[in-house]
């Protein structure tokens, strides 16, 4: 009988409801506690949502001339604005604030701070679709690409050429290349 009692005492105890030190724990809760002040300081996630949907929120006219830079805790949204559009955007600021708050679902933005500066390249590329080329521009592009034998390379360069020529920066038509590689 002593052996039966010894076996029972050596048997593992029933698992406890909570691990006693040294057990595995989920890291998500700890990371959330550490990251919360940082995310809060940098706009609480609202800024990322604003940047992702900026052309839809601001509209085609304002998305090409303004870009959200930072969102403060006090509700101040700092916008980088092309200098030529800053005055008009200042006058239409209340309408833009209303659109932003409607998108975010609450009174997150209370005022706009306009900083006259060039927009980041990512903002310009995301918000300004290229215009269609004219027949003359398309012909000049095709003439430039006629010496390229690889069809994949030719297609990629044609797309790049259409994007460059259709953008606002393109002022001169494409001249035929004198030498192809």
C-alpha cells in the first residue's frame, strides 16, 4: 500500500489556471502596451488612414496640391501644400476639415496648419493619374521605341513613356532616339 501512496504523490499535479512565472505568454498585449503611447503621439492611426485614402477624402483637386504630414493630439492636422494653392486651401479649410472628420467618424481634426512646401514624390505619384497622350505624342513614343526588339522591354518602356509624357512635368514631346542599345 505504501507504493500506491508514493505513486500518487509523484504524479504530476493538476495544471494551474494561471502559469507560475516562466510560462509562455502572448506578446501581443505587451507590445500593445508599449506601442500605444507612440501611436497616440503620432496621430493614433488616423494619420495612416488619412494618407491611404487622401485622394478620395480631399478630392481630385486638393489631393494633387496638399498632403497630410502630421496629426497632433490637439487636433491640428499639418498639411504640406503647394505654395500656389495655399491661399485657396486656407479659405476652404472648414470644408476640408468637415470631409476629414466625416471620413474618420468623429471630430478628430479641429484645425489645419498649412506648410508651404513641395509634396513628397509618393503623394504626387499616388494622386495624379497621367493624362492620355495625343496622337502626335503616341506616334513619337512609338517611333522612339521601334528599335527595341524585346517585346516585354518595349511594353515596359512604353508604359513608362506614357506615364512620363502624361504627367504634369512633361512639357516637350519625345524626340526619336538617335541610338538604341
